[in-house]
C-alpha cells in the first residue's frame, strides 16, 4: 500500500469543483486524492491508470439514500463494475441494476444478494435469462413483446418470476442524441403512445408464472433538469390509471431509471438531487391522487452520478507537436480507455500534476496514441505552455463509462483501477497485459 510518509501542509487549490471532495495540494502542483498524491499512484502502478476515491463513492451512495429515504436506490452497474464496487454498493444499502449475465454473475459471486438485483436489456440472450433465473434475480425488466413468451417458457409452468415493463413515455431528454432513450424513435422499451406497452402488459397478465410488479422508464443520460422526470411521472401514472380501469391492476412499483447529469468541467450544470427528490415525490403523490391510485414505491437507478465524479484518469505525456496554429499533447492512452469524446463529444478539463509550473497557459488539444484522427481526449483546453514529454496529466470525472467501455484497440491493454482512501492506495483491477491478449488468441 502507498502511504504518505511525512506530514505536509495541504491546501485546496482553485478550480477543483469537479474533483473529489478529498482533493488537496500537499505541494505546489502535486494533487492528492484520498490522501495519496496522484503522481505517486502513477509511479507505482504506471500510466494510464484509473483512480477511484472510495470515500467519494460511498458518500454519493449515502447522499442518494438520504435524498430518497422511501425509495429503492439501484446502482447502475453499466457505469463501472468490479468486485470492490459491488462490495461498496452493498455496504451502503443500494441495490444493483445489471444488463448482462456477466455483470450479474460478478455481483452474485462477490456476495451481493440476488433478490436486490434488477436485470435490464433490450435484447437479453438465453444465457442472460438462464443466469438470472438460476441465481434468483429480484426482477427482470421486459423490453419487448417477444421476451414475454421466452421468459415464461424459461420460468416453466411451476416457476415464478417478478417482472417490470420498460415503457417509453415519449419525452426527449439527455445530453446528446446518442444517449436519449425516452422517445419513440430508439431501440429501448415499449411505447405508451401507440398502445404497444398496454398490449404487452395484457400478455404478461395471461402468464401466471410472471408477476408484474411495476413499470419502468429511463429517459436518457446526462439530464440536468428536473422537468423531464416530472413529465415522465405524469405520463406513466396515466398509463397506470388506464391499466387499473381495464384490468383492475394496481402496480406497487414505479422505476424512473437514472440519467442524472453531472458536471465534467467547472461551471457546467448538474442535476439538483434534492430538488429532484422533492418534486418527483410531490408530482407522484398528486398524479396518483388525481387518478385514484395508491402511490407506488419509487425506484431510481443512478450510475454515473455515483461513480463518475469519484474517478480520475492519469496519463503521461509522450509527445508535444505544433501544427500550424495548433498544439497537440499526445498521451499514453486515448480512445481505448475513454471512447466517450469520440462517441458523443463529451469535454473534459485535464490538469498538469506532479510539478508546479509558472508558465502562462495556452490552448492545446490533448490527443491519444491510437491510429484515429478522432482520438481526442480534450480539445482546446488551457494548460501551462511548458508541458513536456514525461509530464503527467490528470483528467477528473473519469469514474463512469471509462473502463466499462474500454476496448482492445491497437492491443495496448486496458488500464488498471486503483482505489485511494485515508492515505493508502490499492489495486482493484490489474492492467490487461500482452499475455492476457495472447491467451485469448487460440488459432492459427
């Protein structure tokens, strides 16, 4: 373990609003998170490296529990999952939302109670469903009509499985068109407007081994306004009212999904969690009262908002190149460990760490090492003009959708994940090695 060996006077540097709360500057230019200097993590574990502040993750879990004391809070495992994250989530009282047999098995074999897990997916494989039933998953979210018969057959005439139905409320929300899922023109869920959702629900009610516990909707990702969630509550409760009129059905659960937006750079907007909890609770109560329905138990599924701000990615500069009016800093990672800028244009705010610089700042573009012109990590950001090969750059808000979306492009290997807490650093997920890559390649 890495430990701080001598007492130092720490300060909190400016412009760290998007960094973990534990971030300090024990020496000029040398940032520490969780009591551990990031340069020390880079020296010990190599670069690129992901760093997770364990206390930040835990505190964000507690914030959700306090904001939604009467709701069920499920951590969306797709954002980032490893055994330690499973353990932290379970200890802090959250459930899990998983999307595959792989995520499900990792959670259950780590000791997470399967009854507190929900399985999602627009195209669940036979293995996904078999694993969910074998392990006793709490609920399965039905996403298409064809899934109903498949799941009923897999459960068997004497079996029993709780299910929900993912409905599409027809609401556009989210930070980019590729992460908006509440409208009728994308692959997820069953539309309320065209009657597909009601038709599917009627079919589920004809399957005695499937117990419909509620409706699910997920509007998208990086939503920073409360208003779309309130509109979703009204439309989904409207559907619940029609189901009561047609079938006498009273559903005890309503899952509003996640998609809670966070700030990636200082000054950016983030979703107000306190306002969300207060206004959704009031809207749900009013809508149910108007429809003459009991208020269902609310379920929410934060992922990015739990783990994103707790993570940092650390890179080493390999080259500095001036081309015309542009300066490019090339680092030893890139789109294989963070494809999000290339996928949907997210912007980050990297920072020089490990040494102090008195040089004036200048606009640069931080690029990766991969053979793609679109391999850009941060375009037109201000960094000290004396950044040189060998320097370290740290990118905050790197906890979500980095490792989980990492690829094997150019066979460079995926970075390790480390956790920092109380002055100690430990390895959670080791670096993917060339031996790992070779072992998968079994044919000639």
